[in-house]
C-alpha cells in the first residue's frame, strides 16, 4: 500500500469515527433534553454501536418520545 492510499484510508477511518460519534452524541442530546438523561451503561453501549441502521432506529425512537424503545434497542444491539 503506497503512502497516498494509507493517508486516504486513514482519513476515511477518522471520518467514519467522527460520523459514528456524531450519531451517539445526537441521541444523547435528544435523551438529555426530552427525558433528563440516560443510564451510563446505555450511553457506553450506544458509543459501541457501529451499525448506522441501528443508530437511525434508536434516533427515530428518541425523536418519537419513546424512551423505553430507545433503551430496548440499545440493549438489543449490545447482545448482538
């Protein structure tokens, strides 16, 4: 792998990590505003999720004011 390819791969990895973190931060902010926060264990599990479809489902549940669904989806993704 040449230097240019390694640099491009590094930038893609960094961008993906920032994107993943952004989803988790967005969901955390929604939970903080609507429900006064979320359990630390759920937040830690949320930060480990890498599947964008799962993150979108969790975010949609948070936006629809369904706290229990958010926590259930996070717990299910942890066991997967």
